[in-house]
C-alpha cells in the first residue's frame, strides 16, 4: 500500500544534541509537510516543500531545518534541541499545495529530550 | 485571522449512543473544512471534507458532518458509536495559504 513512513517511532536525544527525523513516501506526492504536535495541542505546521521549493512558517524557530533530497524523502533536523522541543513530529504529504488538498499523514515520531 | 475552535477537550459516550463533536471556525470567507481522526499511535486520517454544495457531508466509518454558515460551524456526527471509534478527532480548515487544525477532542467509548 502507498503510504507515508516515519522513522523512528520514538527518538530520545540529549539537550543540545542534534537530531534528525526522517520521512519517506510512496505516494509520489509533490508536497511534504512537517508538523509539531504537543500534548493536547493542535498540530502546528513548521514548514513544507513543494517539490524542491522550501516554505518556512514565519514562527518556526531557526533551530528547525529541513531537507528534501528527492521526491520520496524529507528530513527534519533539530540543531540544538531544547526541553521545549519534546513533541510528536508528524510528516504529511499532499498532491498539490492547495488548502483544499487531502493530507496523508505518517504515524509520527515521538521525540524526547533529556 | 483564521482560526478553528473545538470547545470540547474530552467526551465520553456509551457504545451504541449517538455522537456529536463541535467545531467552529473564524474566517472571512467560506473555508475548506475537514475532520481528521487520530487513533492511538497513528497518524491523522481524513474522515470527510466540505468544499461547497450540499452542506451535509458523508464520510468514512459512518461519520457525517454538517456545514452551517450562519453558525460558522462544522459539527461531526455519528448515529451509533462503536468502541473502535475511541480516538482523537481534529477539525481543520483550509483558508489562505495553509490548513489550520483545532486542538482536538478526545473521544472515550464506554461499554
């Protein structure tokens, strides 16, 4: 089945130690998104790629970066994780960028910062 | 500014009972409206969406939602809840440039 896959399911890192989360998709969608979801809060869009074009949300901290080396893969890099960055990170895809597009989500990576 | 509100953080219903989850939005025009469901340990899955036309929308798993422009609402309903419906439900809307999610409603189903 075509899907969005996130690895690992759980990630533990140390305060200030860089960490990378990965996402892959077999849907051949043009757009890939990264959302941050904290407990009892709405998923918050960090940034998205339309093909190779990177679009950063205005309030996304500089500490968060992303790479999309090809259509299938997208990475979230947290350069110096703080305690406040502990959250579920969701990767999603859509065919196009319109806000009427259905989003396809991975199962998420739960990040803990010690 | 665009926003979406889910006033109920947590709802408990008995299996077989009816369900209604509330969603209100604030936007200057008619938005694209969605309901997503997140089961424990899973990503979000689209239940249904509304763009235009018939204001009563049918979705998967027996869910439906009704768009009411006068109330700026898009409430989710199900006539008879199953234990497998226990999950977190997110209302979302597509406005200018991005999709905005509500804070979610956690549904507990008791026997």
